[in-house]
């Protein structure tokens, strides 16, 4: 993937995607489709958490 292509891709807001997937899964009737939707929502939430860890600012927090 070249640099120009990377810059034009929109950034994904994984946290909002995870919340939307969770709400959608909760609205579904019980069954295998709901279980898969809940798994997907969990994976998105984990990805959002990992993104926060990877892009966290390093160093000591400021003193108050």
C-alpha cells in the first residue's frame, strides 16, 4: 500500500463501532446469530482497547 492510499483512508472509530454492534446484537432474538453478533461486538471492543494502548502517550503524568 503506498503512502497516498494510506492517507486517504478514513480513520475508524472502533469504540463507536463496538457500541453500535453491541446495541444491534442486544436487539436480536436469542440464537446463534445473536451469539455471533455479540462475539463480533466483543472483538471490536478489544480492538478499540488495544488501539488506546498502542497510541497512548508515554511518560509520567503531570503533577497536580
